[in-house]
C-alpha cells in the first residue's frame, strides 16, 4: 500500500520516500549510482530517515498535519536563533545544517534528505533554533506547526519513541565527529569525509565517482573543523596525485583506495 499526496510524492509501506517514481527504494541515490564501501567516518546524514522508522499509519497521520512547501537551491528553510514555530519533514531534495559562530565560522553539522525531519529538537525543547537549514538543491517538504506536532506526539507515543531514538542517534553521530576531530588530522578527516560522501551522495561516471552534494570548499572545511585554506591545499595535493579531480560539475573520486589509505593515516 502507498499513500500519495503533496505533488505526487509517495510514501511506501516500508517507509522509503521516492519522489521520482513512487516505487520502493531510496530516492536519495540515483539508480545509476554505485555506492562506495563505507568508510570509518561518521555519517553526516541519518542512517535511517525519520519517516522510515514509522509505521504506515503513523507516517500518513504525521504528513497530513502539515502543508507542502517548495524551496529553491540555497534558500533557507530554518534560521539559527529564531523561535521554534514548526518542524519540517523533507520529501525530496537535500539540505545542509550549519551552525554559525560569532566570528563568522560556519560548521557543517549534517545533511538532511528525503524522509528526514528538521527542527524537531527545538520544537520539543521550546528553545530557539540551534542551526540554520538551507537547501542544497530544489527541496520539497511538509511544514508542521509546533503545537500540532507536539499534540501528535502525545497521541502517537510510538512516533514519540522513534523521534527520541532518532535524536539519540544524531547525538551519538555528533559525539563521534568530535572524537574524530581530536584524534585525526585534517588530511585524514577530509579523506574520510570525501569517502563517506561518495558512498551516500556519489554517482559513477566515466571519470570515477562524482559527488552530487554540491558542497563548496568552505562547506567541506566546516564539516571537518578546518579552514577553507587548509582544505584548498589538501584538495590541490589530492588533485596533483590524481586521487580526485575537480570541475564545475563537482568533485570526482578517481582513486578511492588511496583515499582510504590516507584516511587510515598512511
């Protein structure tokens, strides 16, 4: 069984959102892509999206609470420090979650895509937003008012438990990244990040595995806790060794085996 709504987007009974075909299977990775072997790096995206954790009836009830929204690339869905008024469930496209420090440095905290929920922590706690969520490309989402969302959690305790599980998983992933930043050098962290992105957002083409996230050097630096200049130097080194290639179309991984060795400290 499927529930269809909001511009033809469907949620199948296994909890996988596919805005393209409506058929079972993830929409986040195109059919022609060939995911790479997982690296040791912590994930920037949720291993199991929120909608995939819910039973069919729970998903339908949740999505019916909100209204459909569409966002253009680079538009902001949620602003850091603003009051919490709603949560958003992403149906199509990918977003980045960033935290801006007082000195202007931006840390890339996570990537959120089809089936993910954003704004849930501040909605539950009542605190202001801790980060900004911006669209990497075109995004479709369902916006649910905070009060209706909290009432829904009270009515559907199983959904509340799954939300708690999700928040716990995200906290653990954040803790692992903090450990990595203390235990690994920037070269190792960047190599592992590129490998992880190739697995979750990589498409095989004639040159190698091309990243589809469209993340800039500035954003890659924010993800590994380094300066943009340091990341630029490391990418130049990787290009000179023909491990990666860069172009207007994005970053291409040519030698993932060498990236793994660098990520392992070799």
